[in-house]
C-alpha cells in the first residue's frame, strides 16, 4: 500500500496498486512507477507527465511528486529503495535529477521488466538485501543512459515548495495548523503560500492538509488497532463531523466500512 508517511521504515518496498490520486509528498528513497494497465499522471515538481501501459517513471530522492488518475482504472507497480541499494550510482541519484523522468515503453529494456517482475514475485526470498541491491543497480544501469540529468535546483520557487511539503509532513498532526501559521513559520506571506497550493498542488491548503491527514488515518485503520476516534484525533482532526465528511468525500465510504473492507481483504490473503 502506498503510504504518505515520510519517515521511511523499510529500505525496500515493492507493491502493485490501482492507479489513484496521491497528493504531493517527498521522501529519501528513489521511486519507480511502472504502468501495468491503463494510464497514470505523474507530477514531479511543477511538471505533470502522462504514463501509459509499459511506461516507467523514476523519481530521485527528495523530489516532490504526486500521482493523478483519470478515466479507466489502471494498475501501477511501485518500487521504493533506499539510495544505499544503488551502489556506485548513489552519488548520481542523490546529487542530480532527471530533466524528464519518464522512460517510454519502447525504451524500457527487458532487463528492467525482468528485474521488477522478479522482485515483485520474490518479495520474501532469503538474502533480500543482496538481491535488492543487485536488481536496483541493474535497473539504474539500464535507465540512466536514457535520462538527461541536471543539478538539483535551488531556485526560490522550488525551494519554497520543498520547504512547504517538508513542514506539513512534520506538523500535519497538529490540530491548530493553518495556512497563516505555516506562512509565518516559513517567513513568507499567506498569499505567496496560497499560490503554491493553487499553482503547484492544484488544490487549496485545507484540502491538501485534509488529504495528508486522511492518508495517515487510512494507515492507522489498516495497520493498527486504534479506534476510529483515536485515529482521527492522532491525525490532527479536531472535529468528528469534519473528519467524517472529509473521509467519505475522499474514500467514498465511512471509516467503519473502510476498516471492515480492509480487514476482509487482508483476511483473504492469509
């Protein structure tokens, strides 16, 4: 399950998921998104790219990115790996970024598909760390020749976007978090910050904050035994009514229904 938790718990993760909206976020891992079926839009920084079946996106560490899904339902294979698994490519992926992060299907080397498929099938094989590093390095060796790389930008606009995402990632569980407070702590005007959300994130501050909190609630409902009340309070929602309305709008079901459905799905895998 793709989670918006910016504190990386694992050195390596790979999973399939129905293509869906995932709001802007960042983390220290390198991320690959391979479109298996349908389409997917990938936003990196302030640019949106379209993925079709067979296309591959690569997101370097600490790049702000998000996903949007339009039209027919699709499936995407996601892989996240700590930079240390990239071996001799580590300096490249931590100091540079792609000009265009998309590898089109016609340029995806068979070795890449084989590596992703093998890693997906053999998630729990012994000597995981050795296999993970070997396959991550193979994937990067086949990808990098197709990527034009540049130095990480330190421009004022992109820096503010980065600081905004980082700040909210650290403080979203605080009930009193507001646009004015974030602007004050980042030493910018509320107007400038509001433009970041409308121009880069394509949503207002409150919606972004609610989605970030809802993703945390989803995580708590799936992976902990916290009550629904504990979950929404720990995520920063101060009102049950506000939480219930936001949850239903985002997930199209109640929190109780979501948890029951999730438990049934997990139960069927055991």
